[in-house]
C-alpha cells in the first residue's frame, strides 16, 4: 500500500491483521453496549464517540480550531480533542472528518497505554511502518468504518465509498487492504 502520511511516533509493532482484529473486537464490544450495531454500514463517528463518552469508555472535548496548533484532532490516553470545524463536518457526514474521528479512536484503542504523548503531531523519525502510530491509527480507522466481515466478493472501491461513506482515496486503500485480507482468509 502506498502510504503518504508523514511518520508519527514509534510504538510497539502491530500487523494489519492485528489491527483489523482489534477494530472488530471494539465494534463487537460497542454492539454489546448498544452504541453501534455491528452490521451498521454508515457509521456516524461523532455519535459513536459521544455514546462512548456517555459509557465512560473515552472522554472527548470539542475545542476551538486555534487550540490544536494546526492539527484537526489529537488523543492522549483515552482523551480525544477535536477541533470545532472537524466535529461539525463529521456530524454532517463529511468522509474526511469521519475518518479523522475514527483515526483518533484508533489512537485511544491502540496506544492509550503506550506512552504519555499526544498523537496528532507528526515527527520525522525513521522506523518501520508497522511500528508507526499514524499508520496504525489510519489502518484502525479504515477497518473500524469498513469491517472485513461486512464486505463481499463483489466489493469495489466505488461500492465502499457509496455504502460506507469513505472518501474515494480511503476507499481505494481499503479495497487494497481487503484483497490482502481475502487472500489470508482463503
Ligand atoms: Zn494520529
């Protein structure tokens, strides 16, 4: 997969399969809490985070755009801060903003006990992609919004975009990942 985002922090390694399993497990757990139906295709990330906060699974803060030093959102432990504009856009279903919220949820799910740093600030270091906080959170977001189990053999990037509400760029990446997942499952 072509990965253009700058590297973030080095974290313990996770494979794409590990991340996919963790996102599936979280969706199952949210289904049990009646926060998100496991089979729901149009996930409303702002509502998911609000309900998770209500169940004390995370804390969330909507902040003025100027507060986050140019980033759209960040996460420390399980505390997610989201800039007002990104939150407002996510509420209206903006694919990019929805993905940003799912990305921060990925940090909360994968990195909450890794180290007390803020994820969302890019730092140029050299480490393997599977050890990178941003790659891991992006992979989590992709699998959380579009779980492997909700895709079929006739899946295309265009269908992922229309059925799950991802951007076309993210849908193409998700489709590439799905092909690998399908190969592993055979
Ligand atoms: Zn991040």
